[in-house]
C-alpha cells in the first residue's frame, strides 16, 4: 500500500482533501474516476486528471502486462459451512464483491454474522485474522448472536466484538457516506471484510416510482464502484445482502434480486439463498445456488441456519465448558430478574441464549410454558425454530 505523498505533484492540501473523501492511498486514487475526484471541493478537472494519472504511473497501471505474470492476490476464508465453501470455490474471496440475495429468513444476515467471526480466525483455521466493517441498514445486527458464533469457533466473544466496527445507517446518503468511511477503516484497522446488510433496503424506500429509477440507479452505481475499489485496493472481501422481488410469469412466479443490471454486472459472485418447505419456519435447511460467477459452475448446496451461525448440520456441537459459559451468561447478564427463567429454558438442548430470549418475548418463560404451548404457534413466532424442533424441545422439557 502506497501513501498519497508518493504521487508526483501532490501537495499536503490535496492529500487532506482526498483523505477526507475516503481516498487515503495512491492505489485508491489510481482506481478512482476523474468525475468523482473532480467533484471534491477544492479539486478541479485538471487537477483531478493530473493526480489520477500520476498515481497510475507510479503504480505501473499504464502498461500492459503479460497474462502469465499476473498475480491474483486472492485470499479465502470459510463461510462456516463446508458445503457453501465448496460451491464458492473454497470460501469467501477477497478482492471481490459477493452478493447474496433471497427472501426473508433465507439466511442472508445469518451468513453476515457468521463470516464476521470466521474472518477473524487464524489462517490455519480457515480465517484471515482480520477485522470487519459492518454497515447495517436494517438494524439486524445482534451482539448476542456474534457472541454465540464466537464461542462456536473458540474465540473470546468480547475480543471478537471489539474487532467488528458497526455503523447503523438511516438513509441512502448516509449509506454512501459510510462506504467512503469504510475505506479509511480498511487502511487503519486491518479490515478484511466489509458487510453491507442490506444493499437496497434504503434505496428501495427512498426512490419510489419509475420517475426516480434513473437517479436511484446512478446512486447505486456509485456505491457499487466504491465498494469494488475498496475490495481491490485493500484486498478485502465485500458481502452485499440483497432483497428480492417476485416476478409473475403467467401462472408461475420467480424471485429475482432487485437493483437491476447495475448490481448484476457489478458483483463478481451472485448467490441465491432459498428456504426449504412451504414456509420459512418449516425447516432450518437452506439452499445456496451460484447464479453467476466468473470462474465457477452453476452449482448448489444445502446448509442450515442455526443460533450459532451458518453450518452443515442442524445442531452445533460445542464443548461442555462452552455450554456452561452460555448458561452462566444467561443467569448473570440479565439485570431484569429473568435469569432463572432463561436458565430453565437453556437447559434444553438446542435452546441457546438468543432463542431463550425470543421465547421469553412471546410469554414462554419456563419449561412449563414451553410444554403447554402449541409447537406450530411457537415456530411461527420464533425465528429459526421449526415445528419439529419445538416438538423435540417439548419432549425434552417433559423429562425434567
């Protein structure tokens, strides 16, 4: 990574202006468009053109290179599922944009949480020992879930949380602003993963109607290019979660990602997540399908969404000491006197802290409450709980 002061003809004032706009390295400047740089207050067209060209010259970007000499500096880290890793060509790739789209409860945010932990693992365990920039547009980030996933992979929950830099986003221009801020974070904090969950939620809400489509797509295009530049400049992975819209085709329908051709062409890997069964709650099994990738076949796989993240099995086997830690947390972290109730519920195999909290929210505070309620009603109200799973919980509760 080269500092901006290595660029010929640049002065301290220009370095300050560029850094304030998220361009803090020669590589980032070289990959920026002239329009973007010239729009920075204090830099005109001629200055922008000169600085960008000088940066490219300094980095050897103005010469053609024999393909055999190309060095693809790509790192891989696990998604948490060996099956998902398989169809992704070995795992999540750095330097690339990966879009995951699907209906609600298909596992998109679950994947975002899981890889926010796996990227922190040592390379010997399938990680990159890196930090995370997490851009949250739907307020779905969960500290408790991060703690559980960290314990699954043998990481200290507090340390894992301290390496995730979270930004809650409230508007599309705020989203654009924090994408630029993420660039500085990548340089300063060894960020190897940028998560945007989700890409289109705010844009879809703000730009309504066909008359706003062109403006929306222009804003979206700038975001995609900025993220692509960040991924390549800092060799980090970028995960974009996306919503779907239903397309009617006569008697049939299909779900397709929103965002149009700009998203389709801008993302290197496009993966569709699908639920199994007649409803999102009928099974924890999910299907991942490679929709588009430059060097991967259109394969698919099955995986599970669990309270401990994306996995290849419905139940995660953690050590007895970690199970005890989770129970102790349930008792002593609550300040509202609900610790005993949480302890009762978490004695059941498969009910972690997050699930126990969800059960308590719907009025199930004890094993007796769990047994007395209809499993179908519970499965429809508790995220990630199938009817069969609730029945197993009730069966286990009756043995106490």
